[in-house]
């Protein structure tokens, strides 16, 4: 998966869609069915709407350069539920535990065999 994340996606539409399907499949986790047709459709729509490889690189750089957020999380004063997959290859489950521990009174829900959360939540299956 690191190979898929380590460089911008291909510029060609068909190659981009294949790249994104491969990436999302690697991120999905083993516990839920992977809907390749739906993912291919979303990747195609995304490509047609706004293909921006430099934007993707900037987003990854922004994520990788973030500082420790524990102090800011300690200021959260609303009821909080942290939901995280146990098989998330992008952000380890330990990060979800750390987040829940940093927020006073937060609850943690770990979902077995769940990969990266947005794949399921975007389809309305995250509940």
C-alpha cells in the first residue's frame, strides 16, 4: 500500500481509476465486502470533477507534518465517540485509542476487521 501512497496517481483517466480502486481495496480491511464497481464509479466521478495530482501531494504532506494534537484534544468538552477499525492500514488502531484517551470522557468503539473508515461511511454503511 505504501507504494500506492508514495507517488501521485497516474494522469491518464483509466490508469487513475485503476490506481484508486487498488488503493481503496488495500485500505478497506478484510471484514467487509469490497464493492469494486461502486468504487470504480466514485473514482471516475472524482477524476472527471477535479483531477489534481499536486493537490493530493499537498494533502498528504499536510497530514504527515501535523504536530501532536493531544493538548488540543484535551480541550474538547462535548460527548465524544471515537470510531476506529482494527485493520486500518493507514492509521493504526492505537491512534484511535490515543485520541479517545486524550479527550476527557470519550468512548472508543473499535470495529473488528474494519479498514479505513471513510470507505464505509461514504456509502452510508458506517453505522
